[in-house]
C-alpha cells in the first residue's frame, strides 16, 4: 500500500462529559496537529497516490470548519480526540471522494506524547 501524508493544525475549545475526564470536564482549549494519510494499492498514471496540493487544501478546509470554535456549541457528542479524528476523516473523505483512493487515516496529535487515529476506506 502506498501512502501520502499532509499535515495541518486546529485550535478548538470544548469540554468533555463524564467523571473519567477529571478536570477536562471544564471548558478548555486544545491545539491539535492533524495528519491525513491517503492510501492507494497502486499509483495512478502519473505515479502518485494523490495530488499533495489538493490533499493539503482539502485538509485545510476541513480544519478551518472546526478551528477557533467551541465544539460544545456545535457537536452533540463527547468531542474526544478519537471522535474528532473520525469527524475530520469523514469530512475529508467527502471532499476527496472523486479521487481514486483506497483508504484514509486521520491522526490528531494532542501533545508530543499522545495522539489518536481513525482509519476508513474511501
């Protein structure tokens, strides 16, 4: 499987529901480094997985929809890093549906020691 990864970032505000989240139950900010990895079993006629510029532009648009917002006001579920990775992946998949890709992995890095990913077919 071939892959190409593009990277961006987003800053959000949110709170997490449930005692398991301790102090994160209070409203707080998070800055996520966002990696989107596009996968193909074979390269296209130009010898590429995806146009990197197009992939980067699509990722920028998706994180632009989420960034600088209080996600408590916009989402009706617990916006954990794992759940947000799925939101980004699904929105990115919608933007890239015309590309002949096999899969997509979105990874949200919440710090230099912790991150979560969501993988889906395209």
